[in-house]
C-alpha cells in the first residue's frame, strides 16, 4: 500500500470536518485528507444554515480550524465534484472517497398551488438571510401582511422568528446585508406556523420554542383548544413522555394562557393543521387548510388524519419546512425515495445488489437523512471513519494510481479559481474586519467572484 494513506472528502460541512479530524488524528503526515466543497467557503450549514441570532452555535468552527491546521490537510473550495472532477477521478487519486454533501433541498408539499410565486422552500429562505451565494437573489416579496410556515421543527421556528423579530436585533449579527434591508422594510405582521400533529408530537426543541416567547415586540398566540389534551394523552405526558416533549407541552400551554400584549407582530402556533392547497392566480393569496385528528396506529405510532373541517388563511408568503432531501451526484448510487446515498454504517452500497462499493463512503445528512444537531455529525463521521479504517486494515482498498501532486496539478488546470485554505483565511479575515467597526462578527460576501478576488489576494 502506498504512503501516505489518502482520502478525499466531498462536502466541507460539519460531517466532512469531523471525518477529516478523525482521519488526521495521527498528526504525523501519514494520512492526507483532500477536502472539497463546491463553494469557496467551508463549514456548510454552520455558515449557511444556523440562524444568525444563534452565534454560540457557530463557535464549533474553532474545532474545524484546528483540524485544518493538522499535517496532511488540504482544502479545495470552489470545486464542483461531478463537474470539475469526476467520482472516478477522485478514486483514481485516493484510497477512499467520503461523501458528506448534506441535504440541500426542501421536501415538496405535493399540493396544488405549490409552484405559485410566493411559495418558497425554507432551505432557500435560510440560505437567503445567511448569505449563501445561490440564494442572494431569491425572489422574495415581504410587502405582505401575513406569512405561513408549514412544519414544526427547529427550522420552521427559525424562519418564523426571523420574520417576526425586530430587525434591530439582527444588526449585530452576520445576517446578510440584503436580508437586513428587506427585513427592515417588511410589512409582515402575522406569521402562522402549521403543525400537522399536536404539541406532544412537534419536532422542535425546548430552547427554540422558549425563545419565541422572549422576543420583545412579538406576541405568541396559541388557541387553548389546540393544546387541550385528551385523557390518554395527558396521562402519557405525565408518565411516559420524554423530558423534551413533556416540556414542549408545558411551554405551549403557557403560551395559550397568555393575554396578547398588543405587540406589533404575532406568531401563531397552529396544531393539528395541514395545508391542502395554496391559493392564488399569479402569486400566493392564501392557504386552504384542513383540521386533523390524531389516530393511533397498530404499531403504537400516532398519525394525523384529516377531518371535514377546513378554513382559509389569507397570506402572501408560504414557507415549507417539512424536511430536507439530498441530491444525486454523478457516478454515486442514490436512493431517490429517501433522498440519501444507500449505505451500511457509512459503506456506500450498490442499489441493486446491496453490496459495498470498495473505497466509497458517506457521512452526515446524505448518509442518514436530515436528523439531529450539528454535534450528531461527529458520532456519525466517527462510525464512517471506523469502517473505512477497518477496510484499510483488511486490504479492501485499492492503491490509487495518482498522488497528491498529480491531483493538485489537475485541479490547477481545470479550476484556476480554486480556493485553498490560505485563500479561505483571507476571505474570512476580510469578512471579520469589515464587520468589526459595526459590532458584527462578520459581513458575509455573497458573490463567488468577489470571494475569489479576495481569496486570491
């Protein structure tokens, strides 16, 4: 086997950096990691997904910076695997390839009117206010009085909070400048969050739910009937529910008991409610919703079943937040139904035979689906690296025909605007220095061309 041991990681978000850190633990240069990302900037959802008013979560990047300083680490930003370099070429230059590209697209609602102007995926909206280059020009009209957010996870609460909170609270964050301007001029006064099931089944966590009720100038509105529990559910909350779900019920019950203060803006939590049609001619004008009832399935799980009770919420903006999906990469197996790369413990498997493909691995959301928090990706990446190293010890990995020098020469030829880690640090310094006089952690660059200019010095 050739020396050093070489691994390509595609996707420079949390899972990719955690996998790189695990592989480089030896710290002696015996392992080389080539980390690729199609954007010039690393860190994935930590940069482009975490809400700007949650800066403490972004402190995890210090861990990634330590990984980047280890011997054997190489970063290749602004390189699109599948276009600039193929899966087969990566395998030819590495003993193994790990795909950690996340799940960048939203699940569709599958209802009429979903394609109307003003119907937007939450992932696009999150990318827009976080300065992701793909979404800086998102066609978004905030000159409407009402918005509807479909979903009851933390992302749904994030986007509702960004629409409802006073924009002054965002002036010391890294919210993209274009978003700050548009949010300052927003006419939205009411945001409705639609949860398909009840307060016990909602997917958000306690801190995010509590945070809604602590925003000055914002009322949280909950119909007491929406949180009234039947006898069996109340007993389960008291005795069988886990701490998070039990506390969630307590919080929304407290919200339901509040007297509205007359605040300028309101977030309405609506439970047992599903959209069945987005209404409008040329753009969104409303959402027709149906009331649900909970039914217990044979396996003990709880599902929402629609009733015959419907109503219409007039609105001008709909944000769907019902989950993310991965995207297929050329040459790599992909499970279209689940939106993930098929795998067993991180070993990528053939779709037909189910057999592992030698030297091909996956980690993060594209491996397991969009679940957990940022730290969940560490354990996930450790599992993938463990089986990868097991395969190395067992002699299941072929030696590459090309080395690091050949790879870098190939990339220099094909991607003259490639961003290495030194170039990224120049971008990083520029953003921080620009933000410092304004009390902001950074002012994000949102054009790839500008990032490349600054990165290249």
